[in-house]
């Protein structure tokens, strides 16, 4: 869903969910996201904040995939288990 929101493939405003890095001096890829500061637990654990860390650790070729199907194929090669909090 993060890929779709950032690439305007769904009818949702990206700025409602994410704060993009406005600098091209980021490590990794140019679509880095910032965690929004919040004091309420509901906002702290919502989708928009939980997805930031795994998204920022993806490589540039995954983030810049040309289609959703390619993105899904590439994301399946990444071990995201360290981000699961059960």
C-alpha cells in the first residue's frame, strides 16, 4: 500500500500519511520517509508510522520498481521478519 500511495496509484493524498524527505542527500534511495512525532499511542502504531522503518531500509531498485507486480516480486526477496512485532 505504501508503494501505491507514494506512486499515486490510489486516490489518497500522500501527505495525509507520510512526510517525505525533502533532501536528495539520503542514504539508500530518494523516497525516504520520516516518522511523524506523536504522543498518542493510536497514531504511534498506525500504518503510516509502522511502515516507515521497513520502507527506508529497502534498496533503490525495489522502491523504484516500474509496476506493482514488479514491486511485489522484488519485495518477496527481502527478509522483513525483523520488523514484525508479535
